[in-house]
C-alpha cells in the first residue's frame, strides 16, 4: 500500500475506506470489509456525522469491536457542518457534533475533523476558537475541510494559528475532475476552462494541504458508476485495454489514475465489497505512464487545447 503524508502531519495509506454506505452491510460483512482493508494496509477510515442518517459511526464501531488497542492502529476522520436543510459552522454545533461522533465511534479522539461543506454564515474567528477548544481538550488532533475553494481555506487559515488545514476532500474521478479540466484549459473557450473550484488543486499543493478524492468511481453528482456504463464506451474500452496490460481490472485502473497524479492525492473509496477493495489496493503495485494517464483522460471525451 502506498503511503501519503496528510498535510505533512499524518502518515497513512494512500487509499482510505469511506464509510458512507456501510449501513447496508450486516455486522459480519462490515467486519470482513474492515479486516480485509487492514490486511491490505488501508488504515484510514472516513466518516461524517450524517452518513447513514447518522448511524454509520455506531455501526462501524460495533462491527469492528472498537477497543483502545484497535483504535491506536487506525486513523479516524469524520466530518460535521451539514444539518438538515442548512450548513452550520457555529461553535455550538461543531462541539456537539464532535462529542456525538466520539461517543458513537467509541473513542476519545478523532485524528481528523473536516468541515463538510462551506457554510455561508461561517465566522472564521469562531471556527478558530472551536478548533482550539477541540485540540486543547484532546478530542481532535488535526483539522481539515471538504468542498472548499482556496479563498475559503485562506480566510479560515488566517485565524487558525497552529490548527492548520491538513486536507481538502473534493469530488474527483476520471470522468468528474473539474480540478484537472481547469488547469488543462487555461485561456481557452472550452467549457472545461470554467473555474468551478477556484484552482483548489494547485492552491492545496502550494500550501501542503492533501487533496482527498471522494467518489472515485462516480460520474456527475452521484449519477452512477462509470465502470461498465454504456454512457462511456471509449473510456471503458481504454480501461479494459490498460487493465489487461497490467493484469488487473478496470476498477484498479480508475484508482491508479488518481494515484498517478503528482499531488499525492488520497483516494477515499466507497465500496462495501471486500473483493473490490483487494482490486483497488492493486493500484499501488504499478504506476501508469504519462501516455496512459492522458489516454484515459481523453477517452472520457474531454478536449485538450
Ligand atoms: N466530502 C464529501 O462531500 C463526500 C461526498 C460523498 C462521498 N464522500 C466520501 O467518499 C467516499 C466514497 O464515495 P462513494 O461511495 O460515492 O464513492 P465510489 O467509490 O465512487 O462509489 C462506491 C459505490 O460504487 C459501487 N460500485 C459499483 N461498481 C463499482 C466498481 N467497479 N468499483 C467500485 N465501486 C463500484 C459500490 O458498490 P459496492 O459497494 O457493491 O462495491 C458503491 O456503491 C464515501 O464513503 C465518503 O466517505 C465524501
């Protein structure tokens, strides 16, 4: 398993297991998913207070039999800030949500807490005070954001002091990668030149903030999985061709494509299938060539100027 250094602060697996969909598993299958991941070197688990209607933390902790020894072997990340119908970065909400996350996960601390989606009413001074309180109490070691643009990160960072932003979790797959499209289409009239994220990929690299890629197999906003989809015939042909070359599956290649990017992106996979986790882990056993990386990108139908 490849390693990444999140924000230069936490050494962990380049592939993390996202736990958004785990409530569909029974305890035995969840335990198997966890054990398989750990055996493959995947020690990073991504949660959020809203996943599974708020049930994912409890299901995870119960299924794996959370205990202090096990806790020390894993990196736990969770998120807060999305509420029913609005976003909330108030101190009161972040602290209350963190306390519930810790209780549900049966742990005393989170390795990382992310702010899930930008809150228009965010008061950065208040967030800074909140992070400080959580860090000093030992409840959260490190902090990050998700779906944030550079100015939002810079605004927060202006007040954060020692509790710097270590990761920005963004949607990214071969088919849905506006962060890549933007950089490749500068100064063109192509639709891909439209700036959808403020250049967050380069900003994060400049500031040693790790990009975590969510939904690595989905196209659009949860429209479906592109692997095997009739909507992407050229891409699937290319995925099959390259997969055959390396003796792996197209699923492996989709993550190898993310691994190949020099930003050392950490991919957060959402499969609930232990067999697929094994396929995905194989993406760390080889490196796509530059030509293969571009061939996959272009096979989706995107232009190069
Ligand atoms: N920060 C955010 O705003 C945000 C938003 C969404 C998600 N996330 C995080 O990102 C994680 C991953 O998101 P995701 O679940 O949407 O990502 P994903 O890994 O792209 O999708 C996983 C889903 O695709 C299915 N699938 C079908 N064919 C597949 C194949 N060949 N390879 C892999 N999966 C295949 C999986 O089914 P099986 O289970 O049957 O394999 C599963 O339902 C989440 O768990 C969560 O932690 C964050």
